[in-house]
């Protein structure tokens, strides 16, 4: 029997942390993933609130993508990760590798895309694409900003420095870089041009998951039913006398 995908499609994601779901869902991607995995609901203000089976750098990046994406694309791009985020926690070495991957690939793909496609700086974009290490992220982003001080490059300079200090909370910076690039694409190239940047960010998130354990949630129907049951009941209709 084919799966009924409708319950998951109808569950809406929203930015921020939440005390409880509303009648449409209205919670963030990690909060929805907690429900889908069968855990007791909790507001997720940061990754410390999550069950141990969630990869910290992956979940951190997802939290900030969720909060910084425009509402019109959040569900489309992030809803599949409700089933992907649980069961991703791995060894410290893998988690370090994931954090570094997210930083490096954001510089290589997202920052490079803005320099080349929006501001027509192909030489700078090419330098961004050659990045292979955190040290190179820091040096290349610093040099890129001397040519054109883009916000996305500034955020990645901060992300590189944080990751070099062994702090894996790189989500705010990498997601902010994506948001800055998406805004530039939208403002300069048209109202839907930002979709390209968000798709790149989602690809990076997916590839980071695949670097380590990625059990996910195998029982889609059970996950969908948990999400549907978690919705707050609709307010009763008002009857006017």
C-alpha cells in the first residue's frame, strides 16, 4: 500500500522555538523531528535541547536555516529533514568533520556564487572554489573582502575562525551567509533567484548528514501520525445568535 504523504505535507514549519505546536504545526524543523522520532515534545532553543541521537553541527545548521529562510520556501526545502535529522549523532571525529564540511562548502559554493553571479567577480569566485581547509576559508574570505566586502564573506570568516577553535556551533554563521547571498540574488536577479542559494544550502546539509551515521526515521507513516496528533485542535467555530 503506498504511503499517504498528506499528513506530513500539511504540517507547517515556522521560525523560532515554540512551547507547543499549533493547529497547523507551526514549529521548527528540529522540534518537528523530535515529535516524528517519538520523543516527548520540547521547545528547541538550541542544540543542547535535542535528544542525543541528533548530530549537533547538523542540527545547529538546520536550526538557523529554518529561522533565516523565507516562509515561502521553508517547508519545501526543510520538511524532508524532519525524517533525516534523528539518528545522525556520530563520533566526535565525524562531528568535527561535518562542521568543517559545512563551513568549507558554504565558502566554496555559496560565497563563490554571489561573487560571480551577482557581482561579476570571477577571479574572487574562483579563489573561493579552491578552498579545501578551514585555514584557507579564513585567508580567502579575508582577501575576498578586500575586493568587495560582502556580508556572506564576513560571516564565513567568522565561521572559519570559530571552527578552528573547535567550536562546532557554526550554524548561525553559515546560515547567515546563505541568507545574505539569497537576498543579493533576489534583489539583483529577480524574486525567485534566491531559490538557487537555498537549494545549495540544503545540498550541503544533506551531504553533511551523509558523512556519518544517518539512520533517519524509517517508519514514515508512524512519524506522520505523530506529527498529526501533535497539532493543537482547531478553535471551535463561533455561533452567532
